[in-house]
């Protein structure tokens, strides 16, 4: 079946990214291949949006550092970016509201693609008001589609009591769309069949099969780091061009004198706040171990 011009799609992944892993990045590649292979879509951008500190999840490392790690991990990608809007909010922001924000940004960027200046506030406000009040405005073919990218575990979490609002679920899958990557131990097709809301919007839900089984999770990474075990080849590696041994030594030396964030920010051109890590000692040690283990093996980048 032939289609007209493909619909532009922006993929948005929300979550803790505590820390970011290879599987987080792999999901973007799988989703893009699946959507573009259909002939209906053209994926133009992928966005990693780490949750803010207001989420208050146990063991959650400070947002500044999670954003930094995600930027290091995605530095070599030409289309996956990291956005700090959600992580910079003082309170936890529901996923549906995060999607609304990024939808407004995507539409504004599309309508101003020939203008490198920042979109004026009034115009952006008008776009957001039109978007929130009229679903047909969002579905205009010349506007990019925003889709939530997640694993099957997140999809099935929709049924966890008091975790998601029903109206938010309907908003995410009904107005926007969702791309779900399969994961061992989960049955997304069965779950959709058992949910009236998901079944009603099933045409907006794309299930992507990951044929290469990969059960990497941030939880497993954190556990290994706490126990002093290696996570090399598991955790997403950065795109630095300096030698891994040199990076490792510089990170450790900087940490000893309390200037870790400063040297990492300088080394990778991250123009962010250079405040030092202020978490508990165990969390601080885990964070620096993450950065040390993120360095690529010798001779490989």
C-alpha cells in the first residue's frame, strides 16, 4: 500500500534515566526503523527527557547529573537529543503535561524552521492554546506527530493503582500515540486487549518487537555499581575523543578535590551549572563510578 508524504514524527522518552543505559538508546533506533519501514512516517528527532528531582524516587540521583550522563551517552547521535525542561521543574510533572510541552515546541519549530530566531512568546502561546483545545489542529498532516517511546514495562504500569490518571492515559495514547518496545516477561498485546482504554486507541499504539533479547535495566546497573561490579559494555558510553584511561584518572582526581562536575562539564562542553554533587556519600560514590565506567574500552569510541 502506498502513502503520500510521510508524517514527521518526534519520539519522546520520559523516565528516570538513573542511569541511562544502552537499551534506552537502542529503543530509539528500533522505533525509528519500525515507523519508517511502514512507509507512513519519517522520524525527525528523538528526545530523552529525564524526570526532575521532584519525583523523589528512592535512590534517584540529582537531575543535573542524570541529564549530563544522558548527554554524554547520546553525544554521537545525529538525531537523539536530551531536553532538560522536565528535569528543571521544581515539582514532578505528569507525562501528559510533558508531552503537551514538547508538542508545542515541535509545532513551533516546524512552523519556524526557516527562522533561526526564538519563537516569540505570544505566537508560541497561541500554538499551545490551539493545540490543547482542538485535537484536529494537532492531527494536521503538516504538523509533526509526537509519540511517547517506552518499554513494555511502562505500558503495563498503566494499570498500577494511583500511578497514572485515566485521563492522562487516554490523552497519551488517544491524542498523541505510543511506541512500545517489547521486553522479556511482558505481553503488551495481551495487556492492550485487556484494557478498554488502550483497546479503544489501539491504532495509535505501535508494538515493536526486539528480536535481540536485552534485559538491561538501570536498576541492575545501580545494583552492580553499589557492589563494586563492572558495568562495562552494559551502560551507555560517552562520545569523548580523549583516552579512557586519561578520562578515568581525571575524573577520580577531580572528585578527590571536589571539582568533579567542573572538569566533566569542561571536558565535554556541557554549559550547565558546575555545582558539585550534593547527594549522600553512597549516591555520590555511585555517580562517579557511573562516569568512570562510562568510558569506552581502550582504542574504541
